[in-house]
């Protein structure tokens, strides 16, 4: 196993841990919604913006596998297979493509993704994609209409927009301080090392 692969696995593990730690403050259920507001989607956005497509998706998948085997790593100390059959299941599963889409959009920004691209990536991947998975599953599991589930989910939008802004600012600062954290720069280095 080469140094780059070891580094990639370490970054994946670190971001899985970051997302888990962001669940420590707990969860907030608003207006009787069965899906809680947490800080963990912030970690999903940040993973995508710093790790890129496949590493961020892998980090989220690792976290969800650990949750599935029973570790209480979700906000509020939730864990086990039951969380994948509850109202928030679609949102959890949506974290994987959400992180990947965030990373993919950032990668399209090349070696100097600007703040607008980072914010767009976090909003599209970290909000729209996750909602696209979460809302229909919530509606199906709870037996409510798709429109009602979408309306209930609107309570998440202000907080998710703030998370997207913060994730973009932090990712931009990280990219400036550590250029190898830019997904496209990392990809170029991996390609050069494999030749």
C-alpha cells in the first residue's frame, strides 16, 4: 500500500470521525417533525468540499456502516439498524450522494475552486441532493403526502444554508492553508505518483 493510499484512508477515517463528533451536541426536533436538526450535515458538506467525490462518499459510508452495526454515532446517541427504517433514513442515505456531489462540483473548479463554487457545491450536494433522498423516504415511512413532508423539511433550510456558508468558508481557508486539500490538486498528485 503506497503512502498516498494510506493518507487517503487516514483522511476518510478523520472525516468519518468529524461527522460523528458533530453529532455530540445532540439533535433538535422542531414542530413535531420526526427528522431531527443536527450539525452532522455540516460535516457531510465539509467532507465533500475537502475530500472530493469518492473519498467523501467513502467517509460517510464508513460512518453509516458503524452506525448500522450499533455504534451510537448519530446525533442524540442513535445507532443500530433501526435508524435506517425510521423517518430520517432517506436523509442518512442521502449523505453519501450528497457528499459525492459536493465533491464532484468542487473538483470541477480545478486547482483554485472559488468561494462561489464551494458554496454552490455545499448547497447542491449538501442540501438539494440530501433532501431529494430524505423527503420521499420520510413521506413513505410516515404515510404523509410528499407535499407535507417537503413543507415540514422547509424548517431545515435556514440552518442548512448557514451550514453551507460555514462549510464553504472553512473549506476555502483549508484550501489556502493546505493546497493538497483541494480535491483537484490531490487528484493531480495521485496521477503523477502512479505514472
